[in-house]
C-alpha cells in the first residue's frame, strides 16, 4: 500500500505490516486497555519512522550520486529502499551504505543529549511517559545501527565488506566472498537464536537474510554474464559494420 512521497520517493507499506500493527495493538489492549494500546501503537510507529529515516539516509546519499530511488518498502522485518542501480564504485557504495546506520547513531546522539542514556541498559525499564518513550527509541536506534553493521550480506555491514573487498578484487568475486561470509554468519546467528535464545522470529529473519544474500549474489552474477554477452554482441556488431581494412595501414619503410 502506498502512503506518500518524500522528495519523489514513494513510501509503501507491505500488508503484513498491518498484521504486526494489529498484533501490537491487541497485546497492548490486553495488557492495560487504551493506554497500553496507544503505547504499543505509538512506539511501533515511532520505531518504523526511524527505519524510514535510516532508509532515507541511504536514499538521499544515492540520489546525491545521481541514482534514482523508486520507493521505500516497510515490512515487519524492516525497511528496504529500492534503487534503480547499485553503484559499482566501492567508494560510493560505501558512503551510501554507511549513511543508513549513521542516521541511527545520529538519533541516538540527539536523544542521549535530550533525555540521557537509559539507566541499567540493556535491561532498562522504560516508563510509559515521554522520557521512557525517548529512551526506548534511543535503545532501538542503538540496536538498529549496530545490528545493520554486522557483516551479513546483503545487510549494510555485508555491503560495506563487499565495497572494501571490491577495492582489491573483481566485483563479482567481492560479492561472492561477502555473501559467503554472510551465509556462515547467518547460519551461526540463526542457530544461536534457535538453540540458545529459542527465538523463532530471529531465526526466520536470519534465514531470510541468508536467502536474500544468495539472491543478490545470483543477480550480480547474472548481470555480469549479461554484460559479457552484450560486450560480445557489440564487438561482433562493430566487427560486422566496420569494413575490414582493405589495405595495410601505410607504414614508413625503413
Ligand atoms: Zn541500511
């Protein structure tokens, strides 16, 4: 579902997001009636507003480099900015990628100054008032910023790893290694979530990241093959249209 546009970027919400919203509202209502419902919905909307800001960080930096951004899609597992193209210049991909978590750390810094760091973090209590609300947001942004920097491709950390590798090797190889490191970490993360913390949702998230990493690697591979194909076609077309030299180019005889 489309919401509104921000500097030409369509903000869209996946339908499953509303299931999450309904679930949170219901849980809040059962917990403490209207105040619980408002707190649940309010914190969820605030949290996803930060997700949008994170994606806008990526998007505005990409637009700065002349890359079109079609939309930002919100899903229960997070947000996704859809670019027309991912730059192959490692330095640009690095800046675009870093801009997302940078937004989260900026929010953390602003809230830290405004309301202070939550006492007893990470096991802090967040009272249902303005300070508790702001500190909860600080907590989430800190987690969001750090989690995204874990080098699990195609999350931000994995993209940073690829960009760094791509300065030393071919783009496809860099993607392969970043995706491979990401898959190993995703499996480890998924197993840890499942066996140690018994959190199914996190395990599913890691499974999704594993799959997304493989898909993006294949996309890069496909594009690489297509590029090579078109280069060959163009070379043939060029060879066919340009008549072969009739005579040897004049040369100075010695
Ligand atoms: Zn990001």
